[in-house]
């Protein structure tokens, strides 16, 4: 059997392993190592590949961003920043119909700006906001769907771990990607709030009301979020001000957030140890997925799957926009099977050569940024797409009394908002690229 045939057969095998609940990193490692062994006829190639890939992959300086952003999110949670964000947003919006759910979206957006992880944002804000939403008379379906959707803002609003990985894979400027993702992130938050407004108009019994807060109470609540604002401007302002690189900015942000948590009295030795252990565990999981993807993508490159697929698409004369639509639709389906990081690591080495060979009428230097933001948005939609969107299960684990079917019914409104946003950004690339 040819190497190319082995490459094509590896896709259904990989999906079968994922369905069998094998860890995604391990599934990609097995397919990559097994494919290389069969294609070359020698397991020594695999051992050499593991040695070279382990060093070349993890010696990448830009990967240091990942543990730093994760640690920053841990310190922010301990410092009470997530709770402060929700309280401030609630003070301004809680008296409106659906206002507390909108406040949860705003708090998720703010926390995502200092976290960079979708699942971490969903889990953290779920613990903070879910009891408050239920106590205010919000239905379980709307509460869980709101927080699952809000969690996706963690990987879109900079800093974003997934954007960092995309930038490394495509050799795109990380700072430019962060800047280009800001407006789509804001549009996502606004779109989710509009979805909530429409949902509660259709289902008024799903949302309760809180008394209007006084101006003094609003100012007090707003004053408690100064730490979040300070960290965001410290990191993002430092990066775009040319003071430090994104990697250095992540380290500065982690250190600054840690100092704030320590000064607030919420970070003791136990909290520090737990934060470091949690960061190490999550980083180890992410790095193992990266290693598995590197081996698997190395096998696909050896089998010339990306080149053959790109040549096939170009030879068929398909419209560039039709190819883009098919790729984005594929991400929606794949999002029901795996997490965002795994999707990016698995597909970008295959899809990126295909789309870069097509003419979308954009500057070749700007196309990777526009495509990266589109992919990131569609990947985030997959995290809340029934029946197996990962964010849905994270939130429902925190609200076991809510039937998953109720969450599915409410989250459809947020998915519709996402699809409309994707269509707008595809039709008007300048909404992504105007800041560059």
C-alpha cells in the first residue's frame, strides 16, 4: 500500500480512536507513528522522529505563552476578578429582562481577556454566575446555555492560546492576530446579548428581574474591576506599545496578576501550589496534544496528503468561496467531536496549503490573519454545537439538575448568532483587517 493511501486511511482510524474515547493526543500519536512505520518499513524512523520533534517543537520560544496565560487565569480566579466582573456587569444590566444573562456574557468577555482558554472561562464563570442566575429566577436552560456560549469568548478575545498555536503553525505575527480578533470578539459578545434579548422576548418566563442599582452602587461595583483593566492594559498595551513581545507580555501578566492576588490576601501557599499544579497539568495535556499532532502531521507530510489534496482542489476549478464554505462547515462538524486546540493542530497543516493556493482578492500577507480569525470563530461554534459541544458538558456538570435537552434548546439561539457573524465576516473581510 502506498504512503498516500495510508495517509487517507489514517483519517477514519483517527476518528474511530476518538470515538473510542482515546485521548486525542494519544490517538494522533498512534496514527502518526503507525503510519510512518508502515510507510517506511522501519520503526527506527518513528524513534528518530519522536526525538527530533520533541526537541524542535518544545524548544519553540513562543510556546512559553501557553503556561503563562494559563497561570494568569489561575491567579485571576483566586484574586476574585471573575466575581468582580460579574458583579459590575450585573449592577448595570441586572434590572433588565435578561440583563443578568447579558451581564454573564460581559463578564465572560472580560475574563477571557485575561485567561485565553474557553473551557477555563466557562468553568470559572459558571461557578460564579450560575448560582446567581438561578437565584434570580432564570431557567436552567438559559443559564447553562448563556455560560457555555460566554465561555467561547475566552479563545477569541485576546490573549488566546488557540490563536498562538495557529500563529506558530502558519508563521503569522501573533500580535497582529490578537489585534485582528478584538472586533470579532466584541461582535460575538454583542451578538450573544442580542440573542438573549430575543430569547427572553419569546420566553419571558425564563428570566427574572433584579431591582435597579443606585448610581453609587454601580460606581462601587465598577471600582472593583480595576485589576482586570490594569492587567489587560498592562499586557495588551505593552505588546502593542512595543515594550515587550507577546511571550514576555504573558509572563508580565502572570506576574502582575499574581501580585494582585497576593495583595488581596486570597493567594496563600496552598493557592499558589494548586495554581502551579493546575497550570502544569493543563500545560502537559496541551503539549502532549501538540506532540501527537506534530508526529501525525509529519506522517501526513511524508505521505504528501496536504500537497495532493491542494492539487486536487486546484485542478477541479472550484470557486475559492465554495472551498472556504466547505472548510468552515467541516470545522462545525468536527467541533462536535474534539476540542478547539486539537482541531487547529490536526487540520491547519492540511487545509492551510489548500486555501493559500486560492485567490480571495486579499493581500497575501493579510489572508492568513483573516482566515485564522474565521477558523477560530467556527471552532468556537463547535464548542457549543449540540449534541456534544464540550462547553455544554462543562456547564451542565455544574448544573446537574438542568436537563441537557433544555440547554440544547436555548443554545441554538447563540449558535444562530455565531453563524450570522461568520457570514458577515466572510462577506466583509475589512471588519477583521481594518486595524492592520
